[in-house]
C-alpha cells in the first residue's frame, strides 16, 4: 500500500480476529469505497481470512479496484503501521491501550465482552474520559456505526489532534523503569 495524504485507518481486533467485528467490516469497507478518501488496513486474523474476504466481496467490494484498502490476515510490521495510523479501530486490552497512549493514536475502541471483570471496557472508558478515544460496545457495533464515528473524527482535524493530545497525556513511557525501581526497592537492592 503506497500512501499519499489521505488518512490511514488501521482496524485490528486481535491476533485471532473477532468474529462479530469481522462480520461488521464488509459493510464498513463498502462505505469507505463510496468516497475512497481514506486508506484502510484491516487485519482479519488468521482464522477468518477466507470467509471475511468472501463477505467483503459479497458486500460489493472489489478489493482490486480499491488499492486504498488493504486486507491482511495479520500485521507483521505493527510499529510502522501504528506510527502511520491516523485512527485505530481496536479492542481495549491493556497492552493496546498503552500502545495507543504512548503513540498518541486516537481510536474507536470496541471492548471485548468476553474478558474477566469487563476490564477492556474499564480501560476504554478511562481513555474515553480523557478524550482520547470513543467507545462502542460490542453489542451495539455495526459497520455503519463504525463508519459514521470514524468519518466524524477524521473530518474534524482539530478534534483528531485533541484526541491525539488527550490519549498521549495518559502515556507512561517510563513504566518499565518505574516497575524496575519498585522491584529493586522492594528487594532492598
């Protein structure tokens, strides 16, 4: 995918993908093709690679005619891709939340409902309270809603920058050093 000045939306729902969200993406991508004013990199996850591509085709999206849409099983160059992203569509795990914050990447987070103590929604809501992300619950998400929210964010550069600044404000880039000092101090070293 060769990029120009159009925004890049990265859609990644975890290394195995997320079935419900992957069912939403064909409609989302169909809507993207109506304007083709963004790049979209969608990582399906290895288990759904064939059927998701079939659903994308059934939704009327011919990927060969839309080089601005890249559908992959997995993103092997995630640091580079995330650095280039303008908006990320993702789940709300702790590692993802930390990566978004350190990189200052605005996101639409759809927390997994299938996690202990609903921790992904708690992570997402904390970032939402700071203004860095929007949250859509899994039970409410559709391709249309995801697209509308993404379009609203990307069409407002001031809002996009405020979200980036807000999420970056919660970053803890020195977390490893802080943990090390705590462990060292607890050990009396």
